[in-house]
C-alpha cells in the first residue's frame, strides 16, 4: 500500500490514523490467519520519539517478560525506517513502531500458535491455544507500559486486538493442563465469522499492563460464549502468572 510518510506523521485524528494502519496491515497479511494487537497515544502529535535512542531500540528488541514462550519479542532484524522501526517478515513476530508512539505486533496463526495441533485439523478448525492467546497481549502491554514511560506519554492510550481470517477457529476454556480443557462439558463451537476486530479500549497512561491485557482477552473469550472464569493464567487481582 502506498502512502505519504509525512502525512502519516502529521495525522492528529486517531480514527483516521488507525484506519490507515489497519489498511496497511491487511494489505500485508492478505488471506493469512493472523493475530494483531496495537497501542496508540490518544493525543497524536504530542510524542516524537528519537529512533537514534539506543534505550528505545534495546526495549523494542528485548521486551520485558519471559524469554521463552509466546512473547512480543520481534523477529530480527528490527530495521530503522522513515517512520520508526519495523521487522521484515509479515508472518511471524512482526513489530512496527512509529515515532508518534504507535506500536503494533502481529503473528500468523499457524502451527506455532495452534500448538501441537495436527496440520489437517488445523486447516479446518485451527485451535487458538491458550498460551499465545493470553501471553501475546500480556507481553505486548508490558512492553507498551515501558514504552509509555520511556517516551513520556501523558495522554490516555488506546489498545485494540484482532484475529483475521479465522473462520472455523476453536477456543477451549481453561488451561491445557486442566481436565476442563481436555474434557470440557461445555459446547465448543467453531467461530462462524472470518474476522474478530474487537472494539478499541482506552486507558490512562499509568495503566497496569496485566489487568489491561485481561480486559482485551475477555472480548475473545466472550465471543466464544465463555466468562472470565474460563480465562487461564490470571490470579484474582488480574495479574498474569506467566512471568
């Protein structure tokens, strides 16, 4: 997708900006099953990051949280460009940072996301495995929490999560080690819609990353007919136990 770099950095209307980023994302991934999450300052134009700041690059390349598992660590190289930074491959741990404070992460819903699922079954009913479902948003929000502090963002921030090209996908309740996951007595229904573009959610700049991630994850579980009690890995205070 062609767009003018100067125009992107000058946009102050967050709806216009996010729509433009959405169009660029969809053009890059095409028909690939993909998970995506974004974070953006509500007041565009108040932040202008310096891509030459080594602390910024170190943070983006090595986000906080677990080194293993399903984290928001980008697949290197993370290249500097006129807008900020972006990785090369659009199908695995893709990270895009724009100097106005916008950050997005996406990755394919493939055999890595649908952990240990047979390939033939995955083509028809890909499983949204609980670890990436929970850990990607948590890892991203922990990264964005640090980014807000580093860039001195004072305005509210808006976050959005989505699953694209996922008709037929399945989400089981609870965590994989539990009886309820393998032998659920509740009806597990495949997703009927091809895309889940959840509503944008706004939080103050001093947001707590784990409960904020939980608010995003709830939308996915509610889509499949579950309530909060079915979401794994969180304690009663909304803090994720995956560290």
